[in-house]
C-alpha cells in the first residue's frame, strides 16, 4: 500500500511532464536520503529522468530543487483573474464596483510567491489547467467574501492566498481523481467539465 502523504510519484510525474513542455531545471543538486547526489545543479528535467528520480527517496521535496521559466507571477495571477471577471458571470457581477474590482485584483497581484509555490502554481497552470483555474476562482471568491465583511487589505490578501492554494496538494494525487470526481458529481446532478 502506498502512503499518500509521502509518495511523490504523481507530483514527480507532473514535473517531468512540465519538463516536456518548457524548461525545468534543477536549482541545486538533488540528493537521495543516503546523501548520494542524484542530479547536479542545472540539469534539465524531462520524462527520461522520471524513473531515476523515483528510484530514490529525496532529501528535500523536488519543488524546492527545480524551477521553470517563465513562472507564475503576481502579474499573471492578476491577468487570469481579470479574464475570469470578464468570462464568468458571477465574477463579472461581484467585481462591477471599481473599488471591489481593484481590491480583488490587487490581492492576487501582490501576494508573495516563494519559489517553490510559484513553481507548483506553474505546474498546475501548465499540466493541470483545470486545477489552476479552479484555484483562481476560489481565490477571487474567498477574497470577495472577506471584502464583503469590511476586512483589512491584509485579511483580503490572506483569504486570496488561502483560496489560491487550498487545492495545490492535488498535484500530488493520481490524475484519475478528476475522472472519479466528475463521475460522482454527475451522479449527484452536478455537471462539471
């Protein structure tokens, strides 16, 4: 039986998939739990390295040792949120007020993104776009709910971060969870894409 909390299989697979689409490079040497160097700094990650990475337990999570360019930034989050505000009627309605519109977008754009988190968001955007878009929608909704209750800019930013990152762990799950979720939702009468 696989321990979901520690099995990096699906996340590592997604990282190697991203490496097939755009450059993913090690930002530091990668070592296994016995101190043996698996990869040097500056090595391009691709599908050919999947088996090699999976043959070892790494000393640090892979997202702390790799980067991809371009990466998700606050400006990209803002652009995605603006797109949602144009395309999704609910977000168009809640952002009709200029002040609300500005505060919601600012909360996403000014969110600090440590490199490992920016990498995971980039991974979601490129390899699991439905997860990325859901995260943007949830960030907008969470920050709007906080704004409605006259919270501070800090609280709005924290709500946006919570919404954006609430499902990022799904990158570590087997991709079949999406099919299973769709099947369950249809059985309940909820039609998801």
